[in-house]
C-alpha cells in the first residue's frame, strides 16, 4: 500500500484513508457506507450532522479535516476525513450493529502504520502477503519488493539533488523507461492494455529485472557524477536507462525472444482478449 493513499477493507467494504500529520485519516463517507449500507451515504452523513446539531448542539464537522482522496473517476477531491480518535466520536452518532466490531477493526488498522514506522519489516511482510493473495509467485514477489527498494533509493537520491516536483519525477522516469524498453510509462501501459493499473504489478520477471537495472544504474551514475538539478539528472537517467536497454537488446538477440510482452496479471478473459487483438 502507498503510505499516502491506501484502501483498507472492513467486512468487504472498501474504506479510503490517507497518512496525514503522522496519523491515518479515514473517509467518513466510506465509514458511513460500511456501517449503514445506505444507498446514499453522502445524504446519510448530512442528516447525521444535522440531527446532532439540532439535538446535542454538536457540530460533527469539527471532528473532520478536508483532505484530497481518490475517486472512481481517478481524480482527487476534498473529502471529509477523520482520524481514529475523531471517528470513535462520530460512530457514536451512527446507529449500527456493526459499530462495536468496527471499533475493534479501527483500533487495529489505525495503529498499524505506527508499528510499521518503528519496524519497516512489518510493512514489507504485509505487502508480500497481499501480492501472494493476488496469486503472484514467491519469486516474482521477491523481485517486486526489491524493485520497490531500488526505486525508493533512486527517488531519495533525486530529492537530495534538487528534484522536487512530481512532474519532474515522471519525466525522469520516462527517460529511463524509453532508454530501457523504447517506451514511456504510458506507452508501456497501453502496450499491455492497462488503464489505471500499476504497470510494475503487470510486468514479468525479466521486465522487472531490467527496470531495476535501469533505475539502479541511474542512481549509481548520479552519485558518481554528483549530478545536480533537473538537466544533469535527466542526462543520468538517459544513461542509466541506456545501460539496461543495451543489456535487454543483447539478451533478445541471444535468446531470440522479446523481453517486453503483452503478458500481465489481468484476469484470464482479458488476457485472452489482448492476445487475440495482438495477432490481428
């Protein structure tokens, strides 16, 4: 899970949360939906606030913060969010048989991030367990986790060298990807038939390996040349990706097989559809 924006599940109900000011904040609307199964949780939440204000003169909105969370359309919107302590107060105003089990669940997931800060191995273990549940092999999971570490080392290096804007991170990543695979990230996702999915979660073993090589090489070059600012780091990204790209091409020549393929971890029917389209 991304530490800034993640989904957790309570009794098959997805609840959005975001790490803010060193603690988890949860979407109040999602909590209302999970506890009440209302067809219109936004209206339900409005009526709860109005009722509490009328009968107890309590303004429940004061327990919330407006934070940007992702929506089904892929965009981010200001959403009523509350931390663990505030949610316990809000839950008191929601008549539901699920209130008590939700409190126990909330205490667990609300504390979970604090534990992971003190012991990062817990976060890594949880990540591995999630991938395992999705059907990924142990070997693939190990490569994916290692790739995450290498990516983090690279982004940390970029930050130390004056790269701060998200758009600059994206540009530099595309330079590595183009030099490694001949495709930008978006072009690669289109090649694999992906939309909002994470590209690396749909890469095969060799694709992950060459991605790691490109990013690790870029980090090594940036350190060796002490690159500073966007222009120098862009040049390092191209060179790092070129090293991985040359290795990929040599392997393809010797093996007679392409490293980049349309294979991914989509559902089987979607995979078969992609294969049929690629043959036309």
